[in-house]
């Protein structure tokens, strides 16, 4: 992992003393979550967010801690733009709930990412629901650019069938339709052989891979979905995009406005942003850690710092046993970061 500190990490006990663990209630279920648990860390440069999902073990979560410490102790690279274009996100909700989800976004919506391939349903039934969900989004936003995210939910054969059917909704790209890099390459080849030019985006194949550049080497995707936290911070993510030589879209990992600020810093530092970024998930939460949430207006996210409100930190504070749990996670991840240093 690229070490932006180029020296000692901030002292562990200082990190723990400056950590606040909070519970953020969701408006709708997203990634199976109705209450987002996350840790905020304050440092001399501001606030960082440590928000690996609860099932992530330290070997995967350590990069998230590196990102939070980078934000809190080093700050961000110089931006190239003052705002970032965003997409709205529609979870895998029934069609009747689509209008309510879209209504939570402020002003005009120019681009929408729609979740598909929800687990737990037979393929045919799931695909029918995906089509209905996309049709509902298109009904409300006839001129918006649409894209889908399957979160590795299909087999290669299912992906070919599903992407052929869903292409009728004039999609700009499909995100991570299958699990493996080789699978992405095969699905992309099948589409091209059938004359389907739908772009394929790699997400989990970049952020969960030991070698995030393998996607580019194998020609498995047309663009990358990148998240600052799973890649170890803004600086490391920028280096990966540069080495891959592919267009990039910055996305969030269901963080508070503090984590969205980190994603915005990454997006603002990229040379090009051809698509709207997935940094609008604060709109899916009914509570945030700041009274001035970092959300888009008319599809543009302003680049500004975020300062959590002390009263909200207290109101949303997790109970003592959960704070102890997160302190334990931070200790485990910190030890891993120490061993990775040269």
C-alpha cells in the first residue's frame, strides 16, 4: 500500500481518543443496512471516516483506516474543480418507492444509478423487478442518464441475458455484473460479439483485488469505479487511476458527510470526470453528523469541508459496547498498517 505518511503513523492512543462512533439511521434499506454504524476520527487536518462494513476483517478494513488517517492528519491534494457532478442512487426498492427515493435529492437529477440483481430471488423474478424499477425511474426522469449496479449478482450467462434486456433502457454503463475479472472480460466480449456497445465498469474487481490494475491489463472493463477508503486513501486511489489509464467514477461506501468529503476530494483531483459520481448516498440517510449535510444541488456536489456538529455526535453516539468494538477494530487495523510500512 502506498504510504502517504512517509514516516510514523499518528499515535494509536491519540487516534482512539479522537474517535467518535455513531449510528446513522437510513431512510431505506441499502446493502441490507437500515442503521449505518461508522467511526469518525478528528486530526490536525480535519475529520476522517473509518467505515468498513461490519463483516470486513482487518486485512480488508486496514485500507479504510489508512484513508481516514490520511484525511484527518494530512488533508487532501489540490483540487482541479470546485464542484463534482453526481448521480442519484436508487436502491433495489419496489417500483412504488422509486418516486420517494428520487424526491430525496435536491433540484434536478441528471444521472441515476439503479441497483439491480438483488440477492434472494430467482433470476427471472429478479430481472422482472429490475426492469420495472428502471421503467419507473425512466418514467420520472425521461432525460436522465441511467446506469446499473449489479454488485456481482449474476453468473456470466445470467449477465448476458440481463444486460441484453436492460439495454432497452438506454444505459450508459453496467457496474460489476459478475464477480471475477475473467468473468467481466467474458461478459464484455459476449456483448461486443452481439453488437451491444454497453460499457462495463469494474468496482469490486478494483477495490477488493490484491492487484487493482489487473482489470486494465486484461481489458475486462471500460471504466473503473473507485472508492477512496477501500483503496487506502485519496493519494493511492489517484495513483491507481493514473496507472490503469481508464476513465474513473468515484463512489461512496455509504458514509456520512465526512466520508463523502473524502470522496469529493478524490473526484475533484481527477484530471477527467466523464460521468456523475456516486457520492449522493447521504440523501439515503435520515440523520447525518452535520446540520449542513454534503449533498448535491441540481446534480453538483460543492467542494467544501465538513465539521460534525457536537450535538449530533452526542445524539447519534453508539452505546459503549459498540464503541469498544470499533476501538478493537481500529487497533487491529493499525497494527496491520504498522507492519506494511517499509
